[in-house]
């Protein structure tokens, strides 16, 4: 992959960085010209199941015959490649860029997990200055995943964003998203943090929706829904933010275990409330009119 060098490497007074960014911006637009829709799965709060939702959504759309790419933008804590069953190994570098790894349900995936050894943490430079370079280099890596990876014509590019409103703000600056899905649980702490990301989400994309995860559990004996939280914080979040709730995903231990094993529950033959809710989310997104059209010579 091409690499944006740090200012220390470029040298004082050099105009190399702006030229690199300009060229990368041009490649980015060319790549996305053949992608019909970019959906960003985000959350201000970690631990809400965001990556599992992203993986299952990508797999569900792939199973419906859609051309799907999945980009793991959580550079420091990547897991999307594993959740989609992509095998670790050398990536193929073609004339036009790096080829994404093949994954389950025909999904193509790119993740820093495919570039870094499993037992090695991602570092951003010397420990003394690492905190200064992280934002710049993390954004640069996201740009590389978008511009230097040969995604090809896609119906959907699912972007799994790292937790934090700052990550969403950086993505907003790239102006690439068509839809942002804000994932949260009904926890008051989670919804209050996600609420702070609502304004940035609107800056990042023309359409925003809420995906409520672990809303309830289904009784194994009678099949009745049992709430996991006392207060309906999701309804409050939707009302106060004006953002619609697109899906409520019930708690199911198999959602985590199967997705962690690279076999997303959405592909399971055994019926379950979680599987059906995730499939319904994919169908709901399919019903939204396409904002971007692919040029005839790219299909």
C-alpha cells in the first residue's frame, strides 16, 4: 500500500504531503465511483455489538445476491475479517491496487487484521510521540483502505467504524458515506453517549438510522420477549434526536459465538429472533432508494 509519510520524514517546507493527499483523494473518488452505497456502522460507545452488526449486515446482503465489500476501519482493534471468515495470509497486490480478501457469502473484506500479525498490537510510532501521530496516521490508513484497495463495482460498502464520536468526525471529513447506522444498547449510559454522536452522524451522511442491539431476550420456554433494561431509552433517543429506529436486535448468545467463529448468525438455517431481525434490517436497507448510480462501463 502507498503510505502517507509523517512530517518528520518529509522534511520542513516540503509540499509532498499535500500532493500525496490530493492524489489519494482522486483515487478515492475513482474507487467509490463504482460503489453504489457506502454504509457506516458506528457508535459513540464501545461494547455495544457494532462489529457483529456490521458483519451480519454484510453477510445478509451478500446472501441476497448483492455485491458487498466490508471495510474494517477500527484499525487498533480489528475483528471484521475474522467475523466474516476471511483467512489470514498474504494479500494480492495487483496493478491497480491491493485486492480485498474473499470472505463468507461472497463478501470482500479489508482489515488491518490481515496486515498485522495476530499477536502484535498496532503502534503509531515511538512511544514518546505516538499520541501525536495516531489521529493523522489512523485517518491516513482509512484513506488508504478506501483509495488503494481495488474494491471493484459494489452494491454496498459496509464500513465498521471504531467507537468514538471523533472517529465519526474524521469520516465526515472524507464525505463518502450515504448512510450511518448508530448502534447502541438500551443502556442509559450507551444511549446518552450515542446521542452526542447524532449531530456528527448527520454531518457524515444524508441518512442516519438507529440500530438497537440487545433490546430484549426471548424466553426459551414460551417464546415471549423479556426486556433486559427497565427504561425505554431507545425510544427517548429516537424522539429527542429525530433519528428513526431501523431495527431492534434481541439478545442471543449465538449471535456472538457464531459471528466470532466466522459464521454470522444471519446465515444460520435455524430460525431465531436475532437472525430474523438482522435479515429484516438488510431488507429495510435494500428498500431505500439508491442515491449513487454506477457508470455503465463499470458494471
